[in-house]
């Protein structure tokens, strides 16, 4: 079984990166140095990701591709054909990681129905690794009971300095499930955070760069996105920031459980 560390920790999110502008943004990300692209069936950016990858001239093997299965494709016999369609749209033979995007809304479809299907997709060679997104500890435990230990490589959920999800993140890290942070810069809400600004001044960095550096220092994968070349490059530069243990501890203190994505049909968060 491949280990979670094979997943590049600096990724580029593609939500909202649609059409020509989306392709240009993804190309800019690849040219900047990103080698992990995160898409999803519901983002409707799988075509843009595949097109940008082809135009970039970068070998397929050098770019880690993640996609996510829509809850609409959880029914019996539906998941594998939906992933095959995603591969056709991306124009690749296999993705590196496939995630269950959300647990079934209101538990309408039993977990066993779709978790066993994503395991089947992996067995068929459609995806190298499998994982989940927006899964709670209880759902992860239920998944492990169904598939066995070590099968889930990744859990992607909302995480940033003002929503640190410490209980869930700790649980995942203890079990070698890589944490991927979505909304890692909290949709621009971090710019006035005093602690981030103060630390940023010491590193000649923006609060957003400090947030990304914090997530990387914690061992998480982070997938910021932007349509602006200057912001795409700025986010990537966070790779070079090395925070001290004291700075990390100070950022850990600003957690205020500020959740942005919280649908009424979603799981009961930890």
C-alpha cells in the first residue's frame, strides 16, 4: 500500500477555474511549480485540468491528479462508470487519488454502498489511491470497519488558521491519513488577523502566505486557488517560509472554529 506522503503537499485547487480563464490559471499554476491539481466532478473543471496539463507539456507522471466523486454517483453500480467518465474528460488513463466528495446527504445512501464501490474502482486500476472528503471521525471509523486499516490515504476538509479542526486532524495524523486543507486561506478572511500579520512582517510575507506555511508545517496538504497569476505565484512562495515553533504555537491560539462550508445536509462535525 502506497503511503500518504506520495501526495504533493502543495496543491492547486480548481474550484471556479472554468473555461478559458480557468485553463490559463491552471497553466499558470503548473508553470509556477505546482505539481498537484485538485478537481471534482461537481466543479466541472476536469476538462480544464486535462487541457491545461496537455498544453503545459509536462509529463503526466510528474503531476498528481485528484478528483472527487459527486454524491449523485453513489447509487449501486454508479460510481465506477462516473469515474470512467471523469477519466475520459481528463483524457488520462488513471488518476492518482479519488475522493468521496461528501458523505451521502442526510445518510440517504448507506456508506457501505459507495465505499465498496470506490474500493472497486481502485482494484480496477482507475485510481492509485482512494480517500474521502468531509468525513468525521465516526465516518472514518465506519469506513475502516468496511475496508480494513490503511486503505484511506486522505481526508480533505475545511481547515485554516481560524478553523483548525484539531480533533479530526489529530485523529487522521495518528492513523497516517493525510489531511488536505480546503479553503486554506479562508476566502480572504485572514488579511486582518493580527497574529498572521505580525508573523508575516517578520518573514516579509502576507497573512495568506503565513497561513499556507502553517498548514505545511503541520504536515498537511494545502490546495489554495486563484484566477490571478500574481496570487497563484504568491501562494506558491509560501513553500519557502519556515515558521518557528513559537510562531506555530501562536497561530494555533487563533483558532475560533469559524466554519464557512456547512450545508444543512452535511455530517455532524467533530
